[in-house]
């Protein structure tokens, strides 16, 4: 069940007004909006930057974000500055050695994810010219399809992990945090508390497509706005701050 078309803009405006009030004015809310890259900017992303972003987000899952941030320069050194050609050229023995490398988070599944994602990025780059060009060509109104592709072909890129990777590289992405899901349910979207079924995801995409078409705002800004309208939103602010700093240095 999707949102009634006649009510979508009204429901979003209600959420937007609540977000403005909660954050202390339109200017304060605007300052919280994530950066969205243009298609041209996405196409110009380097493959090493995309792989670095994937690795950073994957390593932060169920781990201390602060520790990963403090060790990040060591991650870069250990993983050859995320040079995709260099990493895909490593032997099995060299990848096995990362399990004992104190410069990184010594988690077997996360190390294997970095290896998988290096090959994933390389494969996409071979077919499309670069991973950035692949992202630039994917339509914003089919994020659910892109999420499914990341989950299927990448290493540990399912769920919110893939969504945050998209957000951090600047693709126009919504992120299904608990606050965003609560806002969608408030607006009449008939979805589960932890939406993952094809039905739920289709309903979410439909809702965001309607809000985007009627408001003219980027999907990422709509997502951020409705998140600010409900709940404590503390985790979101922390992650968005990290994303902004990521962009400042890349």
C-alpha cells in the first residue's frame, strides 16, 4: 500500500514544518542537509575513493566509529590507499596477512568485504568506465534496485550499510533509519517497523518518488528532513557530520 497521491505533499509539508521547528528554524535545518553530487560530479569520482567509502562504512558497523576514524590513516596505509588495481593484485597470502595487521580492524568478515568490494569496483569500472559513471547512470527513482544490486554484488553492502555508502559518496539517497521509517508510517505508508520485503521497499520508493516530484527537493534532503521531524535523531546527526567531513577532504 502506497501513500495516497493527494496527501503526499501535505504530509511532507507537515513533517517539514515539524523539522524546522525542532531544529530551530529553516536555516538551521538547511545546515544539516547532506551534499548531493551532480551526475557530472558522480561520474568523476575515483574508484579508490568509492572503495575507501565502502570500507569505512563497513568497518563502522557494530564497531566504534571513533576508533575507525582515529585509525583511518592507518587503514589507508594498510590498504594501499585503496588503489583498486593494487588490491585486486594481492595474493591470497597477502590478504590473509591482514588478519594480523594492527593498523586495521582485524575482523575476518570485514577484511573479506574489502577484498570483495575491490573486485566489485574493478568489475563495474571495467564495464562502465568507473564506478562513479555507473552510479551517475542509475536513476534516482530506483534506489531500491540499486540497493539490491549492492547487496548482491558487493561485500556486506546490504541494508543501511549500502544506503550510507550511497549517501557518503554523494548519490541522491534516502536512508531508512528508524526515524525515517517512523516518518513514513506517520505519513500513511503501510510498512513494517524494519521494512525489508519487496512490498515494503516498493511502497517506500513510491513515497519518496512522490515527495521528490511534488516538492522538487533531492531524495537525500527529503530523507534528512523527515528524520529531523521525529525521534531524537542523534545518530543521524553524528553520521551526517562524518559524511560532511569526508567530503571536505575528498
